[in-house]
């Protein structure tokens, strides 16, 4: 079997090397931030020789960009709880957990993205992918008749999730999970389709 054959197989050596290196990047970034992220540290933690890392990723920004782009390879989608409110609460709980876990990889990645334009572009692509997937919450709500068919999916999701990022990332102030739930419920109520009782 050639190296090309191995690279094309999910369990091939190339895929394993990438997985090991990116796992090390996550750990180093969460523990030490961007300033502490070095190729030598990633090599030590991953067990992958530094020359291999230099050859494939070349620089620390290259490692960070690949970490962000690897998010497109997963199968994540928002939970289906049976209601718009329940779905938004589930999304907000995932966001809240990602931002309040210590150390928080999500917070570290956001901070690191301001240090290099390549990482900033990669993070923008990551968010676009996540918002596109999360729009499934809105499509399901339309199918249930909970919201109007022309509801702005991006605006709805921003209404639900933006307060969490604002509070935890920008203001660096605490937020409870109950508060995160509240913002989800506010968004669901704001976008709810009018019922017969609401009509004039």
C-alpha cells in the first residue's frame, strides 16, 4: 500500500497524524493560549516528529487554520427537541458550555483568531458553517408552523446566541445556564407566529 493509498483511507497514517497533531494543538491552545502554541510543544504532546509538522503545516498559524477547518469535517447538527424553544435552549446550552468550560478551547480560538489574518478568515468560515447548520432549527420550526416561513434564520439565531458571546467573551462577565436559557426563550417568543388569539 502506498502513502497515497493510506492518505485516502480514514484510518490511514496521514489521517492519524493529523488527528494527533490537531488534538495536541487544541490542548496546547486551551492550556497556554496562542502565545504558548509552538510547533515544538505540539510535537512533544502529539508524538509526531517536528519535521513532519513543519513539512505539512509550516507555521503555527497553519496549525490554527487547519484546526478551524477541521470543524467542517464533523457531523454536528442541532438537537431536535420537538419545539423551537427547546431547540434554541439546547443550542444555547452548548454555546454556554463551550465558553464556560475551563480551560475553554472556544475562547482560546476566538482570541487567537485576532493574531493572524489567516486564522481570522478560517474562523469566519467556521462560523458561517455552524450558522448554516444551526439554521436547521429554524427550518424545523417553520415546518411545525411555529414561525413564519419568511423568518430570518440568521437574525433569529443571533437573537438567541449573541447575548452569551457578548457577556462571556466581550464583557468577560459570568452568565448562568439559566440566563442562557432565558435568551433562547426570548428569541423563540419574539419570532413566534401569531396565533388566532393574537389576531385583531
